[in-house]
C-alpha cells in the first residue's frame, strides 16, 4: 500500500525549507526576476540551512533525505522563488548522480563533501541546441585519449551556468549499445576549454541563468562518473530527482498563484455591495477549480516520489505523470488566478504576473508536455515509452 503521509522527520525538512523560503527567498524574488540576476545569496542561505546537501548521503556530511521530503522542500522553495527552486533541483539531481558513484570514485566523494562543507553548487548540462528534449542522444562527443577524455560540443539551457562550481555533462561515448553510450563528465568551473555564453533572457524563471556551455576540453578519466561510457547505470539513480524537481517547482508556482488569488478575493470588495469578491458563487467556483487542481498535483508528486523511492524499476510512468500533472496544474492555476484577480493580478507590482510567467517553464523544461503525453500514452497501451516502433498484436481478437 502506498503511504503518502509524511513522517515527523520528513515534515521537519519541509518546515525548514518553508522557513528559509519565506524569510530569505521570497523578499528577493521580485528583484531577481526584474533584472534576471543569479540568486547567489539564496544559495548561500540554503547552504547555511544545510539544504544544499539534502540528497547527499550522511557519510559525506549530507542529510540523506528521501525523495518525498526533498520534493516537498523544492515545492516550498518554488512557492517563494521559482528560479531558486529550479537551481536547487538541478543541483540536487547532479548530487544524487555523484552519490551513486562516490563509493568507488574519490573525485565524486570529494565534491559531495565540498557541497556540504563549503556550499559548492552543481549544474546539470544535458540539453543541446539540436537535440531538443532528446537528452540521451547527445551530439557532444566524449573521445577516450589515453588517461584523458576529450569533450567537444555545445550544451544549451544549462541551469546556473556561469555561477556553478561544477558541471555534470553527458556526452556520447561512441558506443552504439545504448547502455554504454553515455559518458557523464564532471568538470570544475575553471576547466580549461570550458566557456560560458550568456544567452538566458527568458520570459519566466528569469534568475535561472540557464546559459550555453561551449566545450573543447580534456578531462581525467576519473572525472567520468561510472567511467567512460558507464554513465547510464548511474543516471538511473539521478533521473527521478531531475523529473521530480521540475514537477515540484511547478507545484510550488501553482500554490503561489493560488495563494495570491485566494487572498485577493477575500480582501477585494466590490463597491456597490461592500462584499468581498469571495461572496460571489462564480468566483468561488474558480477558487474550487484551483484548489482541486493543486490538490491533485500535490498527490501526484507524493505518489511519484514514493514509487521512485520504493520501486525504482517501475518509477518512470509515475514520474512522467507527476511532471505532466504538475506542469499542467501550474499553467491552469496561474491562468485561473489571473482571471479572478483581473487587472490587479496583471500588474507587475503584484507577484501573480511573475507566477504566470514562471508557470510556463515546466512545459518546456525537461521532456515537454507533448513528449510526456506520448510516453504516458505508450505506457497506457503496454508499449515501450522509449521506442518509436509500434507493432500490431497478432492472432484473433479475444
């Protein structure tokens, strides 16, 4: 039976994230959104609270939280600042990748210790200009050259690029077997041959600094997570956090939009009657739509996290559904909130217009909504979500 109730330890983590989000992140969110500045002080606050190491195992100084507590923490951060939540989510996914390799890889182990002791920030580089959402078919190549690996190519939409301390990059190993096709390379920010091109000037999640990376560099073999061509088994450990992180960020944005709308309709009075907007049934019906949508997304995220933690081999379907439901929820709730708040929600002086723009991010980050729908549809038909080959069943119809 799936138990979606939070334990006391999980609830403590969520409350800690909520406290940092409200005290530190929320007051700065508008300024970072306006000028697109990277929220460096927010990252420092997360480190001071011990949250940067939330998914880092305790033997490396981290908290060793499970995906449920972590996902709920991401949602709390996103309710205050969507950009900071995304930066944190991508960092945590990369940390989980290193955690899968740390027992046999001293480089990975050392960086995990630096995260918890010094607040080092990780960035995830998977997207490329020509591959869209097909992140596991990179054009960037990893060529083995003695005891070093040559990386040459471009990575796009790399969250925190130009501000992170380390980058985790996937590249094609040249092996045609899918399981051996991925080299996960770990690069320090000052790596020779690594450049950052500032390209991020986006509609939403404006403090995300998802810039472009230009690579023509040689790294030691030991900087390859799982060894050259051996990244895929490690990646399966990190993907749940990456998918859940994007879902949780959308949930947090949806909750922020809902909260603004609820407060507005309770406080805003209609002049002829002197009653608040909430006195009108039509407004309450919109409020009900937002409440049920957020509740559904919340349950979906809890379920996806539980399955990923307890039955990882069967998690992909639940994770895809969680991201799809949460991404759609953010868009729907932000749109409804704008409808019930009218011109006040449209003003830049109020945070709803930021939530409205941030809500669109989940639909295009990671697997986009149509790609997710396709994978969910394949799974519902009993097909391989990763395959484009569809074969009709043979034999007589039952």
